C-alpha cells in the first residue's frame, strides 16, 4: 500500500496574469487530498473517489480526471496492463473550483505511486509528475497549482514563457493566518475562462498592457508585504487585485457580492481566487474571532464557506 498527499492551494495574487509570464503568489491551504495505491490482480486501474465536493464537481471533472491519472502513470513509468492498481482518494480538501483540487489529487497520487513502487522521487520530481497530471485538466497549466500543492507554504512563481524551468521560490509566513473561502456554487471551466481572457487581450492589447502594468506593481508590493507580515497592506492589495480581475471579466455578480459581504464584516481584503466566473473567493481574516465573524456573514447570506489557514 502506497500513501500520498497534496495540499490545497489558493492564489493570493496573480490568477490569469500568471499565464502571461507575470509573477504570482500562492499559498498552500491547511487542507489536503490523500491518495492510497493498492495493487490488484486485474489489469488497468480502478478509482474510488471519496473526496468531499461541491455538488457536481467530480462528475463534471471525471473525463479530465481520467486523462490526468493516465498522464501521471505514464510519466512515472507505471504500466497498469502489467500491474493493476486501485486508487483511493480522500482527505479534508473540498473539491471545488479555485482551491487546487485537481493539483492536490495529482500530487497525492504521484506521492502514493513513488511510495508503493519505492521510486524514491523527491518533491521536485513529484512536482513534475503532478504537472503532467494537471495537463489533463487544464491543457497548458501555469504550474503554480501543483507547485503550491507539492511544497506547501508560500510560493512565488513565474512561468518561463520560452519553455525552460519556471522560477519558483518557496517560503513560510511568520505565522499561519486564518482565511475564509466562500463558494459561489458554480463550477467553472478553466480552459474556457482562460480563452475568454485571451480574446479580450488580443482584441485590445493596449488596454490589456495597461492592466498588466498595474498588476506588476501590485504583485511586487504584495510579496514585500507578505515577507514583512504586513497583513493590512496585503488585504488592501488583494482588494486591488480583485478590481483588476473584474476588469478582465473573470468575476461575476455572485463573487462580487461575496467580496462585499466579507469586507463589510471586517475582512482585511477579499478577492476572487482561481479561475473565476464561479468557483471561490477568499477573505483575509487574521484571528479566529474575525474569521468566524466573516464566515458567519457569508453563511447568513446563503453561501457555503470553509475556514482554513495559509502560509504554514
């Protein structure tokens, strides 16, 4: 029996902009997906998916998940025609758009495979395997999700647009910080949203370049604020990042409403996280008291929420 895990993740700064080679800052969440690999006498593999989910998520992602698993197995040199496998997924990470659910499962499966077959792969190799798995979900992923899921903590990430190694710096926050995740209840399609943003960029390059310029300054300040543990400034910059995401049309009325509710309840900052046009938003809520207050406000408005931490 091989065992593995992968962290959930949230993007603090940079969703969509990271696709164009701009820096992004992500953090692992205090929730994980787990995987268990067992050898079975039949050929092929069978999947038991016990992960908690937003209704419909696993059904909507099933076909992509099958491609992803096959990508990981192939990359790791595992031939299920010679040795059948049972893959059991679990953990406390709720499957939803924007929390790195697909990356967490890829990392967990890769770790379980190296454990079962005694491959002795280090985290860098696990990350490579998970990236191949992410291609099944996202086509040409940035790599930030699987990086955060593999290494944990904070990740400063820049995609190499020429195809070489990506820039990746990992660190930890001074202390773990409470975070509220609110679900829109809408499962978004990453490929569709990324393509839609690209069409806007191609239609008006000058306009998009202006937004990129604003974002470049914002993410640099965000990195410094996180390193200094200046949480009020981090929150203000998250708010500005949300405004930019609104401008490139990856928010929607539901997400905007949740952001407003969170800020009124006292969150230091709130924004869309992940793909957008559905999925989740995040609210920076240091301290259990503030976290619970913001979570309660969102729940009172009818939204599903999760309480977690970042930066550990």
